[in-house]
C-alpha cells in the first residue's frame, strides 16, 4: 500500500469515461454554459483504462467506480466492464438511469457489481427544469426498475439536496425508496467545478435532512463500514432498511479519502476539488513501461495533502482553477 502525507492509503479509483451527458443539470453542467466537449481521440480507450487499472492494482487499488458525464453515453460500455471486472474486487457505476432500461441487463452480464442512480426529484416538471432537457421522470424510474430486474442488489439512489429546489421532497423520496427497497443517500450540495454558482445558503445540511426524516421515521445510527466510508449511515427501525447522508460540506471526510479520480481525457486527480493532475494519457500513449508509470503515480500520491472540504470556509471566495465535475465524475 502507498500512503500520502496524511497517512491515507490509495485503494479506490473513479473513472470518468466521457464528459458528455444527456442531462444538463445546473449543479454540474449548466445548460446556459458553452461546454467544449472532448473529441473521441482525447478520450482514453477502454484498453488504456484497463492497462491503467492493471498498473494501479500494484499500488493497492481494489475498487473502481465508473462515472461521467453520463457513463452510459459511451458506446459499448459493457466491453470496458468485462475487461475491468476480473481485475478488481468491487466494480460499480454511477448513472442518471435514463439509459438503464435498455442497458442494465447487458451491464450485469458483463460483470458490473453495483449500481448507483441519481434521483433529484419525483416531480416531472421539476426534473425537466433541473436537467435542463425535455426528459421523462418515467424513464428514470423505469431505469431503477430495470436495475432491480437485472439482479443488482442493493440498488443505491443518490439525491443531491439543494435549498429552494428539492428540499421539500426529502420525505417523498425517502418513502419512494423504502417502498422499492432502495438504499438512499442524501448528499449535501457541493461547490464542485466552477460553473454552478454555488453558495453556502443553498446547502441543506445533514442535520437538517436527518431532522426532517426523524419527523416521520425512527432512525438508528449505524457505524461506518470502513475509514473511507463517505456516508453517515442509519437504519429505519420499522423495516431495517438503510438510509444515509453524505455530509461533504458540514462534516467533511477528507481524512479518510482513499481515492484517485481519472478524468475523461486521461488525467489523474487526487481530489474532486483539485486543479493539478498527472497526464497519464500521454504516459500510456508514449509506451512508457508500466513499472515507470506506477512509480510516477505512487510519487504523486505520496505528495498528496488535499483536504479541500476541511478547509472550505478558509478557501471560500478563492475559486481559482478547478477540474469540472462532468470531466472527473462526482
């Protein structure tokens, strides 16, 4: 295992396979912003991603999560799944669910282990407003059902809560997930990227979310499954089902962060909020030996001391350069 300056081990990799998305959500890729998307040549090939994962196994990486953009926009994603599945202990994917009705079964057969679906609202008109596109809530729900039918268990749901946007739906979304045996994670609204006009006033804290849930449900707090666990986990006492809150703003978990992030154009970043990364695409395409690439990445990790979320209040107003979330995954 390789450790950074704060003693954090490298164990996880998030892989963005595309910067494109069929939604244009305001908190990631606002529809009023001109986005210069990457060309096909700029994207890492599936074989290059596979080769990098093989290299990173030797540094201790055992978990990979595929993200985007919307990862299902990348053609033949099941081919990448099939290549990565034998290499890691845990292979997961985060998606908006819109293309799952036609793809869930193929992903499962290819070897995908877990799936997380983003669900910001249960109101059709509101979804169209949030997504910035004429999208159908029914299709998102059909995607959730398709994941269940394909055999993914549990299916996880991520809900970013934004004050004045969807904070009135906390209980409705919780009940929706209880009825369908979905593991729900509410997420505090983060200042990822540089495009979303984030402000602290828009953040609905974990405490507020839990207070709302407790008005209807009796919750029992659960312990973290590992030091790198991001969610504060709870159990509904009446059903035993799990619900959680990711308090990335009010209770940051930087000290336990064990992940690298691979952007769609082949750069490795040590943090979602970082502006510095290693251009591994050039290393891979330059036919550098895998052991030499590993040494470079390990040296990069050993110098890591990122903990932006812990320092957020000190750094507020100092935006600077920062990788966009649709390039590096949420």
